[in-house]
C-alpha cells in the first residue's frame, strides 16, 4: 500500500551542501517518488505547529532556534512503506548509534543538529504534510 511522508532536510543539511546527496538517496529507492519539494526558511508559526508536542521540554527552544537558523528543504515522498523506510534511511537521532549507510550514520555529527526529519507514522505524516504543503492535504 502506497503511503506519503514528510521529510525535512534541516538547516545543517543545507549549510553543509548535502541536499543533493540526501535527495539522491531517496530518489534511488525503487518505488519511491518525490511529489513536492520546496526550499524555504521556516517561520516560528510553522515550527510551533510542527513541534507542538515538544513544548516545555528542555530541547524545545534550542530546536526552534536551530530550525529557524537558515533555509531547510521540505519534501513529500510517496511509495510503499515509505514512512518506515525513510526513517530507516535517516537512521537514529544519535549519529554515533546510526549505522553506516544511513544519512545520520554517514553525515551526522551531533544529536541536536541531526540533518533530517521524517514522519514517525502515517498519522503524523498526514498532519505534517498539512502544515508544510496545505494544498496537498
């Protein structure tokens, strides 16, 4: 069954010139396609909607500052088991725990600036796509 997921290439990915590398890994996965893609600097309102579940946690404000620190790439990826698949491709948040071959395992340096966001469930993907691409909802 085909799914959709939201992927964010965070400001560290853009700053480090890794957009093409990450997008290429997604494009090379058989059966997946990118159906929306936009480079933009994320405003506070968008970030507050996206990270609402983390309000009050110690990492919330540093995360908000980091995500607003420069341009990011928002994209929608569609395909078979794409929610689970993109998360596996991204690897765990901690780059030391991320396996070689994963995005974070190959390029990650610190936990807070972890290159990529991928929706963690079909429900989250639906909610997140509405935030970043309301015309697709």
